[in-house]
């Protein structure tokens, strides 16, 4: 089946999904070409255009300078409008209550942060709120990257999962945001014990994913020693939580403890900066905002939102 093929490391990436992050020699000239094409950058934009960042965009576009520059420009525009760094814990806390996505308190053997995902813990019906929550989790994981590391690992637990927990709309939007605005951030995605019914869904979603991304997806089954070895190669089994066959019984999700951790992170990385007017519109993850209100917000020109006049 599709899964047994994918559970064994794929060509082009090791089974750990770990690649050396220093740019290849021929990328150094390309990085400068991208900078020239971007032109002078002001404020925060320059922060997102480090050599390492430009390398990720080049890698995502197979070294094609113009395509990488276009992609990076789109991200800078998106960051200006969506303001991912202005999303705060309080805004998305309701989405986080069930532990459907959280940053674990351990890293893998390469120091990569680990985002644990549990699709069966989906607790809201709001695509917008779910995407904002995902963006918050991505930003938080990136801020917690060690100096020599650009990537993270996703550990997706299918325990208790059925198809009602998935939305094609949210999956497409998720794939779009992650591939367009967080290129080469995913080192590896481990799908743990996905049920048979997931197979048709995977076939539907696959066309929205870059082949490179598909190669980073590994299927692991608790009753299959070959695929279990993938976990042993990547994690210290003493740190890995019991739900994934590890030995750590203390690392399961506790909402109060996690909320405390995230508030501390918000303070550490952002200080006491006020939340943007854009974010204020989404308080409580917009799950409780009516559709008509959301439509009204979408109709407001970005300029008005940016200037706080809406």
C-alpha cells in the first residue's frame, strides 16, 4: 500500500529528514541576486530576509532566483497584512484547549522543536480560527529554534480519528499557508497509526503538496518494527511521550501548564506589545464571530485595518 512505501525513508532525504542547513556554494551568488531583486527593505522585512531565509525560498523553488524572489515578496506582503507576529496566546487559547496542536517539551536528536498534532481533538468549526492557531504555533516553534537549526518535526497522532475531524477546505488552506509562507520549515512529518480511512483523504490532499513535502511525510505504525525504527532514529525514546511508544509519561498535554508556557514565550519574544487591531477582530479565535461579521471584516480594505480606522 501507499503507506508501506512511504514508511521507509524516501530517495532524496534521509529517514530522519535532516538536511545540512548551510547553503550550497552556488547559492551564495543566488542569495545576493535575490537581495538585488528585492531592493531595499525596511523595518521588519529585512529580519525575514536573512541568508538562511533566502536559502529556504531558493530551495523551495529549486534554486530559481526569480521564482524564489516572487515567493519571498508574497510572504512579506502576507506578513504585513496577516501580522502573524501579533497573534497572542489569549487570542487563540480557545483553539488550544484540547491539545490538538502543541509544542512538546522535548526536541528530536537534531535539536528540532516538535509540534504534536491530534486531529481527533478538533474543537472548533472556524477555518479562520484554526489557521490563525496553526500560524501562532508555527511562529512559536520558529522562535524556539536553536541557532543552527531552521526546521521542525511534526508528530501527528491519529488515535481516535475519524473523517469528520478533517476538512478539505482547512487542509488546502493549511497546505497553502505552510508551503507559500513557511517553505523548508518542515524537516519531517510523522503520521502515527493513521487508519485505513485516511488513505483516500491522503490521495486527495497529495496533489496540493509539493513532491518535496510528500517525501517528508513518514507513516509509522506501532505494530510495525520497520516503521518504528524511524522514531528511534529521530528521538531519544526516554523523552518521547508514551502515546508514540516512548517512555516519557510526564509529557502529555496539560492546558494550564501549556498556557503558562505560551504566555511566558509571548512575553519573552514580544514583550508587552499591544495586539494589533487586526488581531483584536479575531479574539476567541473568531469561532464565536458570526459569518456576517466575518464577511464585513473581509470587506474592509487592508489599509484601513492597518491604520486601525475600521
